[in-house]
């Protein structure tokens, strides 16, 4: 903590103490209930993040065993999603970082995995340790803008992703292009993915 961020007791006055004392029990119960709801949502999202990261890691390891894996890496190295080196942050920690800053809804996280799957099927892109982070964030960004009631500008998201704003804009556009600019998901498809991810938590 910097020297400018010190606690100052003078910032509190007697009125603030009186207001706290006069709070009704009903108000306190409402606040407690709200905190409990937020805590439960956080736990659900952590479980979901665990499931998504586990699913993606399983896919990465399966792809790594492909006979033509080296050829795939060479072919995809020129794509916008591929990094020159493997990021030193795990998928799980990366998702937690994104969640901490963006506070995504559960549906947004599930949608991001669906869109990655759809993109790979449509484009033929193979997920690797070199491209997963950029693909993941591109999918999350698109999902946030599609599913959330409000969102920030790309300057904010670029800092979370660790890329420049212009690069993030290109990644977002490329991701949409590979999805034929169609990110609509049928309810039944969403439910299938949600059920799978719920089961994955307990595997």
C-alpha cells in the first residue's frame, strides 16, 4: 500500500456511527442475504472455471498427441491467435484473472466455451498451448459483449488480456470471422454444455 493510501480516523464522524446503530434488523438481514447470494455465485463461477479449464487442458493434451502436431504448429504460427512462446499463466489462473476484473455471469463463461468449440469446428483451427490464451480471451470478450447488460471498452480489456488495444480488436474480429459472425446458440445446445460442465466438476 502506498503512503497516500493510509487510513484516516478523521474521515469518520459521529453521524456514521449513529447511522450504523440505527439500522434495522431487516436492513442487516437484507445485506447479509445479498452477501450470501454473491458468495454462492462466486463459488459457482469458481466451479465453472475449474470445469472449463479442465476441459480445455484435456483437449490441449489430446491435440498434443496428434501425429501431425508439429505440422499443425508450423501451419498455425502465422495466425493471429498463435503466440511465439507459451504464456506462463495457466488457463485456470487466466480465467480467474478475467473473472476477477470482469465479474462475468455464469452464462457468459459457458457461452465462451461453446463459441470456441464452434470456431474450431468451422475453421479447422486446432487448440494448442500457443493459441489457447488468445482464443480464450477473444471468445470471452465476444461473449461479454453479447450476453452482459454492460461492458467496458477494449482499452480496459486489453490490459487484462495483456495485448495492445489494436491487437485485441483484430483478435475479436478474427474470432467473429471464424464463427461466420454468428454467435447465436440454441437453448438445447447451451443446456448440453452446461450439463457437461456441471458433471465435469465431480469427475
